[in-house]
C-alpha cells in the first residue's frame, strides 16, 4: 500500500448535531408508530368481537327460521 492511499482512508471521531437530531427523530417516529399500532390492534379486536357476536345472532335467527319452515312443511305434508 502506498503512502497516499493509506492517508485517504481515515475515520473522524466527531458527531454532527444533524446526526443526533436525525437519530432522535427516528426513535420518536418509531415509538409513535408502534404506540399507534397497538391502538389499531385493539380497535380491530373489538371489531372482530362485534362481528362474531352479530354472526352468532344471525345464525340463531336463521336456525329459528329454518325450524319454522320445517314445521310448516311437516303440517303441509300431514294435511295432504
């Protein structure tokens, strides 16, 4: 390695204020994103529970209607 190429590669031990501000900004935005993500997950859990309860109610209602239809068909067949 020549003397000139060895001088080209060096590291500075200084930290710029812009790098510190950028790093803090990244940490704050990550924290903000993940706290918002937690809120969205909780909202989705509530929505899923609500939809499941509606589905259960609808299923019970359909079963009642089918029972009524069966009863009517049975009466119709008995009358003939």
